[in-house]
C-alpha cells in the first residue's frame, strides 16, 4: 500500500493554508474595523455636535443666571464642582471650561480620555475623526461677560465600538481555525480520500486481486478512474452479483468532526462557574461549591467513562459510537440551557462529560487504528490539536453570544454544533464494517531503566499538577476573578482564550522540537518555571491586566509541558507495561481533588494564597520528578 500520510496529513499543507488565511482574515478584519469606525463616527457626528452644543447651552444658561444677579463670573462659587458633576454624566464630552471676558480661565473639568489605537498611530485626523469645539458667549444685557468652551471627545465612537471590534477580532481567530479545518475536510472529500482509494484499489489489482470495488467520489477525473477500475474488478468477477466496497480509514476523517463536536461541548468553558453561581440553589450549598459543582460533575463523568472507552469502541465501532454520543450530549446541553437550578446544571454538565468522553475516545481509537506507523505517530498530536482548537473556538463563541444574547442561547448554539459534529463524523468516518487499513505491528518497546518509578514520578509530579491547574485556575478561578474585577462575559472569554491560543500556537512546535529525553526535560523545566512565575506574579498584582498576562503565561507554560510530558509518559508506560488509561484516570482524579480542595479552602484563605500554593506545587512537583528520573537513569538498572 502506498504511503498516504504524505497526501492526507502533510504538515506544510496545513501550515500554508493557515498562513494564507491568517493574512487574508487579518487584513479583512482590519479594513472592516477601520471602515466601520469611520462610518459610525461620521454617521453620529452631526448628532454628537448638536448634543455637545446643547450641553454647552445648558451650562451657559446656568452661568448667565448667576451673572444676571450681579455676581461676576470670577466670583461664582462652586463652579468647578458644577462642571465636574456635569461632565461626569456625559462621556462624549472631553473638556469643559469657563473663561472671563479677558480670556482668563475661571473653572474647568475634563473626562480622562485614554489614547486609542487611531490616535496613537495618527490616523484619527487623517480619517476625519476629530473633536468638535464650541465657544459660547455669556451675555448679560447684550454685554459679553465671558464664555463657555465645550470640547467633544474624538475617541467617543472608538471607545464605544472597542468591545464590539474586539469581539469581531476574536471571532475572526475562531473563524480562521474553523476555516482551516473546513478547507482540509473539503480537500479530503474531493481529492485526498478519492485518490487514496484509487491508489489502494490499483495496488490490489496490480497483484491480481480483483475482489473489491471503490465508491466513485471526488472530482470528475477521480470518479471516472474509479468507475474504470471498478469495471476491471467486475469483469474479473463475472459471477459475483456485487463486490464489497473497499474503504480506508484515515486520520483526516476525524479532524473536522472532532473539532466541531468539542467546540459545542466547550461552549460554556469561559462562563460556566458564573452561570452556575447565578442559578438558584439549595440553602446548604455555598457559593463556592455551587460555582464548582458543574465542573466537578464533568470531571467525575469523564473519569468514570474513560476506562470503558476502548471496550465500547471494540463492541460498537468508532464511527457508530461517535454518532451515538451526539444525542445524549445534545440533550444535556439543552437541559443546561433551560435549567434554572444549579443541581440540574451540574447534572447536565455531567451528561456532557459522558458524551465528550465517549466521542473523544472514539476518535482517538479511530486515529490510532487508521493507518501505517507514520500516521499512528501523528495521531496523538492531531487529536490534541483538535481538542484545543475546538475548545478555543467554543469558549470564544460562547462568551460573545452569552454577552450579547444570553447564556441560554449560547449553550443552545453548542447543542447545534454538537449535532453538526456528529453528522460530519457519521459521513466521514469509515463504518465499523468497512475495511480499515492496518499499520505495521508496533516494535517491541526498548528497555527503560526503572520505567515504573519514572512513570509514577512524571504522573504525580508533573501530570497531576498540570491538569489540576487547568481545572482550578483556567476553568474555575480565572472566570470568577475576572467577573469580580468588573469584566463582562465577552471580556472573560477573550482572556480565557489566551490560554488555549497558546496551546494551539506553541503545542505542535514544542512537540516537534523536543525529540529526545534531554530536550523534553528541558521543556518541562522551563514550562514549570513559567507557570510558577505567572502564579507568583498573580498573587502580588491584582487587576484585569495582570489576569491577561498571567493567563497567557500559564498557557505558554502548559504548551511547553504538555507535548513533552505525553511523549515521556508514553515511553515509560510502554517500558513498564502500563496502559495509559491509568494515567488518564490519575490526571482527572487529581484535577477533581484539587477543585474540591480549592472550594473548601476559599472559605479560609484568599485567592492570592491559593495561587501561591499552585505555584509551589507546580515547581516542587517538577523538581521531584526530575530528581527521580535523573537518579533512575544514573543507576542504569533494567526495568522492574
């Protein structure tokens, strides 16, 4: 069989598509933002000018009443306070001032206007976005006693549109990732898969095997070639009523389906604790436990179902099991959207966890069984890329929709995405009865000194802290802390997305760069330092800016940790004869334990203290794991 990995999963194809779409979408969003901003400013400019002048007329009338009683403008008491109170009610006004007849400043007030993007790069004046200034004379019996100067804000339109444009920008990133996966899915359906089938059938016919046919698909040329090759098989098997259809399962089959499915299940990732906290709850349930309960139920569901995943795939088949996971996941999301009680929300989130576990295990088993050795080596990387890409898109889309249309509609959109992902998987994944190409038998795992000890050290010292931090900080503490700081749902989603964006941008690069144990341990050490440093900084600095930098830093640290950790754990598990299912259970059990301990500790200690504890745990765990690994390698004994 020819090597199909070069056809269906060439990394340079995805990289080039990503680069082209990045440039195209970035330029489009930038131009759209500029045009929208300028058009909006020009459309409301006459109204703003009229409103600015009207505010000036009101202030002038008040001042004229005092001057008419014989009080000079310079002697009016409380004028500064009056101007400050007035301008505070009108953010579209930048500056107010009252001057005397001789031009001497009597009183003034101003709104703090931070420089915007257009003003920083000097495009505001060039695009016609300018402030309007009115000088209104103070008249008493036709004598000029002074003047009121009113200056509008040139940045008013931009500040009002800032959040909208930021939402458009993050949605453009989500569209970028979804566009790449959709383009790959279309290319696979029209070119890669049909060509793979033609090559496979042609290879069989070259050695005299005419027992199968293929389904004509793809572009016209491939359809004609498939019909011709099917004709050869039919001619050789004249007595056969129908010949079995030759099907090939490939890694590209699961990409788009898993991406969309995960985007649907993680639609509430950026606001789930806030959503649970706002819901009704029994009196015995504290605020912290109510916010964490849906996350805990989700982790329990995934942990309980995961050990049975391989058996379910063997019984039902990967494609059928993936399709079956769609219905309960959709129902659970709809219950989440309609529920008003936190217990129902938590129960439904547990149902989503069951569906997610079944679907993800189906895709993982499908990928691992779907080709030659090179494809199998790519399966874990592709699987993680789709998980984090889907989570990124789902969290961004959910946050924006929840901010503008409500939580229920956002979660309902997640149910629709799950349905779309399930339908896509049903179409693209090879049925269980179809023929799946089998890779070469895996080579015997090389001897690893003290593999079991090193496996336990990596699991306890690195893997469990990594997943605990994800559950405690990214899923739980960060959304609640951002809301406490005044961020809305959309802003919270934009901050949380930085974590997943770091995984997408750096995860594959780190995995490809760290090819030996030395470079992998170096990545683990640097990643642990980055995460610990981010938490120490967060414990000392409060504010949305600190949360933005801290969340991004934690994402960078985890991107450095995750790929090398998986490679090291897989090698140690093979050397010790241990299945990775135990590793997954330990990860989720650690995350669940950490989440529950955090909710209990919040009643006694501050968030800063919890964050410091996370930093210490990450750093000490990595150090202990490194010491055990180094000592085991020095001993040079055979594996236990």
